[in-house]
């Protein structure tokens, strides 16, 4: 009578399946974390969804064609800030650098931090709308009752005239929405130690 054979193939198969499942889960978690910066990069590169571009200097030429730039301002619910542009619209030539100011006031009785998200419409012109400087690049922190004047410096890239789909474009709307920043949790103060004996 022969002894039963010790077959390790099922155990080896189970290990391979478990390793594959673990690798798949790790890949999905990594993809979830990478999707946000990838989407942000994609939007900034292509102007997808009306995401504007950023430049460090003005273009080297200005064209005669004019566009109307309208300005929109919003705050998210629960943010007690008053936020509005000083002008509702301006006319600029393509390639001309323009500066527009917004005013924001914290109407709350305590300091609040917020940051502005932004886009342009129509969305397909995002790849041509370029900012040199903008208050939206950084967090804004206002004390109770504080009013601040903030600037955005921008131009419309002359490359837009090569896009035949934009031949009938007359108006671009630049829209901002301030949203409240989450404040870091404050450490709980430790109770005084009264256990020590006083002499």
C-alpha cells in the first residue's frame, strides 16, 4: 500500500491568487491617490472644464481684436464673506495684459481662511485665458470685519485666433467661488496638575 502523496499545488495556487489580489488592491489605492493630481495637471494643461493657464510674463504682441471679459463672484454656503468685483466687465484686446480688482470682506466675528476656485466660460477657452498673478493662487485669511482688495492680472493668448472654433467668440466670463478652508484642530489644553504636595 502506497503512502498518500503530499500535493502542494493547491497551496501554491492559493498563494499566487492572494498575491494577485493584494497587488490589484494596491494598484487601485494608488490610482485613487494619483487621480486627483493627474486630473489637476490635465485640466491645467488642456484648459479642460474652463481651467485657466498660468504664465510669468506677457505675450510679445497685442492684436486689434477686442473681447468682453465679464467677472462673476460667489461664496459657498456657510462662508460669511462679501465678495464682488470692482467692475462687472471690461473690454480687452487679445494679448493685452489687464488688471482687475475684487473686494472681499469678512462679515463674521472671527478670523476665517478661505481660497477661491476659478474657471472661465465658455469652457473651451480655458487653454487661452492666462493669468500672470491672482489672489486665487493662495489662501486668504481675513480678521473679523477686515476688507481686502485683491487683484487678478491676465491676458487672452493670441494663439486663440488660430482656433477657428473661436472666430465668433465675443465674451469670456471669469468666475470665482470662495470656499472655506478647514481649520486645523486645536490641541486640548491640559488640566493643571494639582497632585503635587505643597510645602
